[in-house]
C-alpha cells in the first residue's frame, strides 16, 4: 500500500503544484504532524475527482456526441459476438495510442452509428478528446474554411481531437471541392490521429465519394493501413421492431378443421 506521504506528493505533482509537492510533506513531518497526511490524501483525492469530472464535462460538450447513444442504451446482444467483442475492446481507448482507424459498414438502421457513438462516449469518460459530426457537415465546414483561406487553421483545430467520428460517409455525393477537403483531412490525420467512419457504401462504391479512382484508392489506403473493420451484418432496428410488434396472423375463417367429406352412415344391423 502506498504511504500517505507519497500519495500527497504525487497528487500535488498531478495538480501542477510542484513547489507544494516538494515542501509540504517535509514541513509537516518537521512540525510533528504526520497524522495529517491521511486527511490531506482524502481532500486531494476529492479535488482530483472534481477536476476529472469537470474535464469530462468539457470534453462531452465539445464532442457533439448524441447524449442518448451510449452503451447503456445500445442493444449489444443483437450483434454477432465478434462485433460485440470489437466494440468492448475499442471502448478501452487503446487504439488511440497507435492512431488506429475504425471503419463500420452496414445497411441503414443496423446500429453502426449508435455503436460508434457509444464508443465515443466511453472514450470521453476515460478523458479522451472526441469529435462526432455527420461527414457532410464537417466537409462543409472545411470547405468554408478553404474559401476563406483558413483551411490550415481549421485542420489544426481538428488535430486537437484524438478521435474524429465521421458519420454516414458517402450518404451525400461529394463535389470535387468537397472530396478534396475530405481527402486532405484524412491525409492530415494519417498515422497521427484516429478517424472513426460509418458508411453504407462498401469500398468498391467509394468512387461515388471521391469521383476519381486514384483519390479513392489513396483514401482507402490511408484509412485501412491501420484500421479495425466492423461489419454490421444484422437486420435494421426498425425491421426487428416491426416484427416484434406485428400481431400473430389470425386463424383463417371458415368451418372448423375436420374431414372435408361426410362420414358414411353406419347401417343398422337390426
């Protein structure tokens, strides 16, 4: 068990109070008050937790993550075991250390956006900076910055986020200018910061996004080089819900089940 005096020094260093970290413990010891150390540890740990919660609140506000799309509201049991395991591993945040990307593919309504938003919330709770945005909206912001000759500064601001979640990439067709700024964003983050992508389009259809085969191949190469690919091969939530709500088919109207032909009468033996 760590000694209270060591904990006091460690917590003060964590707060950036280097002089207090060096002086407090020796002075209290010299003054004959070592019994104060456990009390100080409790107070400083409360301060550390309060600071952590304030940071998480700031990160959550800056993330633009939908508040309701968390693991608590995600029906993870409807996903295959492999997908569930991938999501649980991503929630640890270890992939951010290697700037690994996350690519989620599936038809509309299967839960891929909810799943990656849930991962985003878990990352924020762990103190990581995340930005969630519809792909078309972020592209429009970057396009506006380019028109204002401010694209480098806009990219530097995005670089502050450890992970960017681009939702519904390819949902809206890109103009050449839009495809260019999107490619620039992906190239800037390559092997430096993580990108999380949800898309209804498989890679063979990404020429709809970038319009140019060379640009498409280059974008895919940068995303896939260090990436976790998740395939949501499940029915949509709406389909599942409608199946559950649908009443059982009524029994066909008509005569009660039985033989179609009348039975022959028995002849009397009397």
